[in-house]
C-alpha cells in the first residue's frame, strides 16, 4: 500500500511539473522583426479504469478498460504581421463509445 502511495505521488509530481508535449518552430523573414510561429501540440491520454462490482456497484458486469489514445491535436499559427491574430486548428476525440465511466446512461 505504501509503494502505491509513493508511486502515485511521484506520478502526480511528474504530471504537474512536466511541460506539455508541444513543439514550436519560428520562421524568420529577411527583416529581424518579421517572423511566423508554428506550434504543434499532441495530447495523449493514458487511462486505466477499474470497474468492479465492489468499486462501482451500479455498473455490474462492466469490463475494465486500459487504453492509450490521442485526445487532442493542435496546430497553431501566429506571427508578426498582426500579433493579435492566431490561427488554431484543433482536432479532438470526443467519441468514447459505450464507456460506462464517461457515458453511463447513453
């Protein structure tokens, strides 16, 4: 039990203090004050759901789920032409199917 608490505390600390997995590229023009920023972010979700009869008595017979999937992919453009303008292209995965944890009544 103590090892699980230590591992959980370590994982929580790593999640809180690790930056997002994103990459940024700056393309510069002939003048030093001209640039364009390209930012790419991919967000992965690691999920382990323990759905047992004792843990979740209202979901009798539901199976446990352990999976890894892309939750969000973002492509962002910005630059020096207009610093107030940013173009965002975001893809989100909101299709959880018949997941008893996320959509218990649907």
